C-alpha cells in the first residue's frame, strides 16, 4: 500500500504510480483532493498491486493544467492503510491540522476525543504534551510516522523538563526578533500566563516561542535559546519542556519556602510537568540584582535549591546560576554568585564575560541585550549538557 503526505491549493489531481518509466506499468493511482493551501498537508492513500521484483519507481502527476500537488514524503507498507489509524483523531481518514486542534482542546480540557488510543501517539497509555509535540512534528514533516505505530520498533520518548528561576534577566528584557520565534515542536513551554496572541493558556503546554514569561513583555530571555540548544542533544523522539517561574524585580526571599509568597507556585507548576510525564532534570537560575551585595544571599539560594530538590523528589539535579553584567551597579554581586558551587552540590556558574547591557535599558543598566541573552542561553545549555553528561 502507498501513503503520501501532500498538499494542494487547487483542486488537486492524481498521483499515478508507474514502474520503470513515466509511461510504464500502472500499479496504483492515488487521488489527491485540494487541502486549502500549499502548506496545508494531509495524507493520501491507495492500494498498490501487480508488483514483484526490483523496479525504478515513477510518480506521475495527472490533472488540470498548472501546478497540481506538493509532495512532502511518501512510503510503502505491507499492511493496509486504514482510516481511524493512529493520529487520525477525528476519524475522517486524514491526519491534518484539525486533528492537532482536537488534541489541543482535549489537553486544555475544553474538548473530548472519542477514541483516545488514536491520540496516544507514543503508545504509552496516556495522552499528554508529548503526543501534542509528536503531532506537530508529523504535520511539519519532521517525522513520517509515530513511535506508537507498529511499522517500527516502539521507542520510549522522554520528556526532559527544566525549571527557569530568577528575576527580570531570566524573564527577559530585550525585544525578541524573528529568528527567536522560529518554533521547534519538540520544545514546549508550560504557559506562564494567558497569551491570546500566541494562543497560550496558563499551566498548559504549548510549543515554545518568546515570550516564555509574561505576555506583555514580548521579550527574550536565556530560556529561549537554552531550549533551542538542548533539543539538539536528545534523540529525535524526545521533547524538551521549559517551566518558566521568573518574576521581574523580586528578591530571593519571594521564592523561598519559609516566608516567601511564590514557593508553592513554583512547586505546583513543577508538579504539573511531572504529572504529564515530564522528568525535571535541572534548574537554571538568574537572580541577585534585587539582593545585590547581600552576604546572606548565597545561603538563601542554597536553602531554596535544597527545598526544591526535596519537595519535588529531584535528587541531585544540576543547578546552574548565571553571572550578572560585568558593567552597571550590580557587578560586584558576582563575587557572591561564584560562591554558590562551594555551597550547593552539583551546581555551576555560567559567565557573563563579554555580554553587554541592552541599549534600551538606560534607567537600570542591568539587563542583557538581545544577542547577549542568546549567548547566555547557549552558555546555560552547554553547562547543563556537560553536567548531565549528554
């Protein structure tokens, strides 16, 4: 049987499957209907018969004049291609953007799925954010089948999650650019707040795209390029999950278990990730401007890390802190930042050497510029990769 991933902004046409030449033996004809756009891909299926031995394959496009069909990929299988298969969540015979929307509504709790087995794309017995990521990858042509399909040996995708803690430099200050907004469906973010422009919902997983933190900022922080870099080091079936928990202008005391107002919020968000199959494998941290020069700060950071590791059963996951800008009013705090590895087990510091202040920050002179935020995010990722021995 023959299956193709196709699109057509016209009425479509047919794909004739021929042997050895464009006019050779016809062994199958696959009808392609209009899909509504050249990038609106859908599946087209047909039966192939009368073939044996080894042949050159020719796909001949037949229909009206003009451009007919975009072909993303095609494959043959020994098992019949049927409707209601894995990924065809609404059972209309096609795997397309409608199935993605049905899946998203189900995960948001605003819709139902008649047969959840069709949405369990990794066949792990649960429909969750990993399945959402796999569907996005399939529709973009990054993968051509789901891990749960029987045509290959099933794999066990992993959902690697990371906490993003701190204040404004972690939350982001510099305006994001077009290059930052190129999405990878394998990098997800747990919604920080409701962001209508991105269709993002608080405490629900979505494909990562700046802003990861507060919607009104539209800013880039180190978490964006941390995620983009980390995904390059994991198997193609795995997913990275970012859990943003930074708040601009807040002291370390705000986040602490004893006396802080946001500790339980961090823990609850982390547990949401764990409940959806995520494994929290590390913490990245950038904070200190609001505690600049406070010699009790390193001990308080240690207490926060110890409490999070204990309350979330994280074990000794890596903790990575970032230096503050070498220029500006808080540069001296880096002496305290660099004490953290001697106080906290499996902890590291990433350098701010060579990084510069954002030109728009004329008031505080504390915040990294765009390119420096990108570089800082990559430095966090490189250190985390080293710590995790990936």
